[in-house]
C-alpha cells in the first residue's frame, strides 16, 4: 500500500470525527433492548437510509420463524453491500444491534448518549454500537480515499447476539449470506479493545440435571425422599472430584482473562421443592418434602477437549453418586451447545489487522480468545467461513455494566485500523 493512500485514509477518518460521534449517539438513542427485542426495524431503517445514500445496496431481512421472532417483536437484520470498481474479495463487518437490559446503578441517562470529554455514555455504547459506528466510518472513509478499490464491502447489523443470535447471524448464515463464495473476510467489531485481535472462543455446554424424590408431609420426612438432599450429594461430589479435575485441564488458546485458560463450570441456578410465590403472597409455605430438584450447569470447554468426553465426565460423576446413595435417581437434559472455534493467526484477515494495528498504534497487536461465545460461532459452523476475527474499540469489562461508555479516540483509531485493513486487501496495485 502506498504512503499516499495511508495518509488519504488518515485524513478522511479525521474529517469524519464529528460524524463518528453523532452516528454513535444516534445509534445509542434507539433503545434496541433485548429481551424482548425492541426497535430492531427502527435501527435497521436508520442505517439503511444512511448507507443507501452512501451508495450501498441494502437488504432488510426479517428472521421470520426464528427463535425469538414474533409479530410483536420481529427480528430485523440489515445487510448493506458496496461494489468496488473491479472484481475481488468481499470484506464483511458484522455488528449486533441489540443491547442488554439497563439494570441498576446508572448515574447517566442510559439512552441519552451523553458526551463528556472523550467519552460517550449509554447502554450499548461499548457493546457494540461504538464498534458498529467505527466500522461504518471506516468503510465510508476508505471508499472516499480509494474509489478504485477491487471487490465488495458489506456491513451488517444483526439481531439477538445477546440471546444466542438465532434471529440474527444464525439466520443470515442459514440463508447463505456468509457462504464462502460470497464473503471471504469477516470482522466483528465487538469491544475487545483497539490493540487486540480476538481469534475465537471456548466451547459451551449447558445442561439441566434433575434429581427425583417422593413428596411427603414435612413433619414426617422419613416417609418421603428429599430430592434436595440428593442434589446436595451431587454438589458435594462435584466439589470433591469434578472441579479439581477441570482445574487440571489447561488450554493453549490465548484466552483472556487468564483465569479462563482452563475448563470451567458454573452452576447457573438451583430450584427445588415448592415454587416461589408471587410477591403479593402473604401466606406461609406448606410443609412438604421436595420431590424434584434441578440445577442448570454451564460448562465451558477448550479446543483441546471433545464435547462427548465433556458430557461423559458429568455422567460419570452422577453415576458415582448413584453407586453409593440408596434411592438416588436423576435425569440430565442437554440445553445448548457450541463448539470452540479459533481462527489461525496467519489467516489473511488476522494478519492484515495485526499489520494495521502496528501502523496506527505503533505497537504489536495481541492475539486473544474470548472466554464466552459471540456470533463467530454461527459464521464458522453454519457459514463454514474460518477467516473471521473480532476486532473493535471499547473496553470489554464495561460491557453490560452501568454507565457503559466508549472512547471517541479509541473509535477513531479502530476505524483507521479497519480502513487500513480494507486498503491492504482491496486497494488496486499502485
Ligand atoms: Zn456484543
């Protein structure tokens, strides 16, 4: 790439700084809360209007019938495509447009998009409307600086990442939008920070374990069989054998934070016995021996592990309890699973992004892996596209927190990195 193009891109990004701020603020002011999935059409139409005026062909796609989609809360997605002057590969920027619940503890208006100094505040500022805005500015600046580019550039804004992405990227991937013959490079501008490249994520297995007992009067528990005590035995066995086993399983994936460089298991919930009553209920509980107890486990596994083996470990633990505990009966049900994925550090999109980070920030990019999953899982498994990374501005720790914010300077730097990636992959030979 030429120094002139480098400078041209830097100038175009700098000239768009106010636009970057106002675009980010506009996006934050559209409260795309998920659940239940509010204002999805509104945010897609806002982007369609802007990108349509910038010369993109725009498709609005409803994930009709997908998990979460309903007449009251339709799952709308946007894909915008800009064709270059010659044939070549397609670089796709995918951002989710949904945000999580506001929660408590805010000192700012969560949808006011207040600006103070270098920061823009609001729900979704960091995760990930700041990244979406940075990618839009990056693409517009690149097209202005390099109108003769080869290939095509796509920007998508997709639904429901925060609830699994079934009405968003999964649906688009099923419809062929990420097929390797139409898209060759994907950047997901999640808030991993402007100097880090996220190559993938660990795997996930959620399951529900239920223990069974027999109901009886609480004054004569010996006439029943307590499912809660049975579950207590399961938890004790877990502490004694399963957690120590998981701690020995280490990964070579560069997961951040470091504590997640091993297998982990969270007990997401526990429910046993009488159901909780509504808030207004003033009566006492009835004395009963609990005949059912359920836990939901959230097991995160490593690229070195096999999902069938992960399931066998938990099954073996339950069988150990059964072997020593009279009357012990259980069921286990799969709820959700995601395979781990990791793009190669030498994949074209990872290499180009690392080089651009070094040029813009003057330091080496760090390659990381996310402890939790994001929409890359669908692009990998359904779309069969491996050349995919997450790269975007924002500090991951602020995601989903009160007073979430994004730095304007970081967004501008990340936009410049993204534009330089486009230049490396698409600029015509000088
Ligand atoms: Zn996100």
